[in-house]
C-alpha cells in the first residue's frame, strides 16, 4: 500500500518523548507537526521559516489559543503506511506527513509498518540562496546557511535589522548564535562586503574577495542587538 496520512483527526499517539507545553496560534489535530512562526502553528514545507524551524508533534486536538502538550518524538498509529523503513517528510499541506519531499526538504521520521510511523524531526539541512549585486539579506535567506554571490560590481550584502532577525528565526533566542557562509562565485574583480542592519554591529573581516568564501558568525545579544563577525584574515 502507498503511504497515506490520516488528516481527519484519526491519528493516535502510542508513545511519546519530550513533552512540552505550548499555546496555539491556530487550531491543530492530534499528531500534527507544529512549529513557531509568530505563534505555534501547523508546519508546512511550502513556507521556509516553518520547514526550517523547530518541529514538535501536537499531542491533542485543540483550537487556537489553547495550551496543549506537544512532543519532540512520537510513535503514531492510524496512518496507512507503505514499506517499513521508508523515510517520512514534512508535507506542503499544513501539519501533515508525506512519503516524498515537499518544497523545502525536511525529514521528520520513518515508516514502521503496521499503520505506524516514528516521528523524530531532524534538523533542517543546508541549502543555497543566490544573490547578485547589493542586497538586503532576509532571515529566511540566512537560514539556508549558504549564500552564493555573483556580483557584477562591488556589492554590499546587508543583514536584517535585529528585530527582523529575531522575528524570522524563532528557534534562535537571545544568547544563541549561528554560522553562515558567503561564497563569492565571481571569477575575478568584484568583492562582497557584509554589513549589519539596524541594531547590528559588524566586526572581523567583512569582505569576501572574488572566487573565495568566508564564514560569518551571528551572535544574538539581546532582543534589539546582534553581532556579525567575519571569521578569518
């Protein structure tokens, strides 16, 4: 049989690990994959911020505004499964599971057979954002972790404001940090300079010469400030 999720509320959580209390920003069904995007909502692979963020399994069916128990891992029955061992992915349909990758690939579990799946969302993988000339980099683009630049003149890539950075990365709180890479694909001549947005401070080596790449670290200092540091000489 082909894998078919049960989207009508018939899933049953048989076992679960890592309970947490969350307050919903929209209605969910038991077993739905949820993430934080301006509140806890059903996740879907067509929205990068939702596909790349922290994923939990809703432990109960509830309306928007309710506080429920969600889990980091769960064994769920009530789903038509195909072959045991096949991977399960986040679907483009909110909260649901799929046997093939969605718009943003995100592995969330494995088929167990017997109409059961084991849900254990893995961290989002690395993808690539393509930029050309001077631009403002969004939080979603930073989440891809790699930016390929092809400038046709000297370019400046400005990071988001501190407010937009935190809003676009709900899994990263004050005191956390992350790395991203800028790869200047241009064969010769044109350099890329990284600048901080409002509330940000830039330090270290901020220029990426043609045909080179550089690693940058962002440290979130507060709700309104961050540091971006270019690593290396």
